[in-house]
């Protein structure tokens, strides 16, 4: 039997500690890790990391992982996060995509609050289509309350804002998917354009029935045409 001393952890750099933590989290396939899990799988003890960084939550923060005790996220904040991710992707997000930097929160708080990811999505869709989420569209836009058709000299009084809210964008994407309604190509990111079917300047309102997904090329080509 060979007798050896373990390395003196006082000589280990902060970066080595963080790198080992990240390595363990990556191998586990999770988005974060508890102290007990790291003790079982890590090269160092969780106590060493806590003493070095001032607590386990600060260790996770330094490594860029979600804090395991972050349980005070409101349901509305969770829904708004799904909304943001859905718009970024141009489609319904899956559970593996709920991680930074695209998502503010991991799938864990959704599992805690709703039981599983599918139930979280069902609750989100119910919310996004409810009256509770309508405040943004119902607030008048003082700077865009009218559009003028210069050719016909007609002034249109609008009941909605000119630009669709984030909520409305999600509803359009849920209906149209991330495909251009004119050419059918898949669009994402800056190539997703939300077009008024009946133009705003011709009295078209910013409502679900009058908004469609177009690619940049067809949105620019369509211009003010119906």
C-alpha cells in the first residue's frame, strides 16, 4: 500500500476550483449542483469552495450557474421568461433550451412550480391568451394614435399601438410558427418580421387577426400593400 498526502487545497487557485465545479456540473448533465452532489463527485470539498468564495450561492454565482435557493421567482416572471425565449427562437422552446444565455431561468423553477415542463407550457399558453396579460395592448400609444394616408388624405384613429407587444408576437408565432406566410421559409432572429396584413397606414389594427409572420425580404417587398 502506498501512503500519499492529498494536495493542500490552500494552494489551489480560485480558477481551479471553479473549473472543477463546472466540470462536475457538465458531467452531471444538470444546470446547477448542490453541495452534497459536489462533495460526492468533485475533486475538492464543498467546504473549501464555500470558504474561498463566502458561501455556496456565491460559488454558483462565480461559476455562472443558477442559485439552487432561488425560489422567490414569481409566476409572472417565469411566464415572461418563456415569452422572451419563445420570441428569440421563433417557436415553442424545449426544456433543454431553458438555460443561460437564452433563458434567464433554468427548467428547475418551472418543475418546482408546475410539476413538469409540459404543465408549465400549458399554464403559460393559458396565461398569454388571458385578459391578465392584455395590459400592454390596451394602453393607448399617445405618439401613434393616428396614421395618415397621404394619397387619400384620410386620418385613421387607431385603438391599438402600431407595434405589436411581446405577448402578441408570441400569439402570432404560436399560430404561424416560425415560417414566412408568403414563401414558407423558416425564419429566426432578425429575419422574423411581424407584418400588418391590412397596413397600419390604411387603418389596420395591431391585433392577432391582422398580424402575420413574414421574412425580411417579403416584408420589405410587401411594404404598404394589402
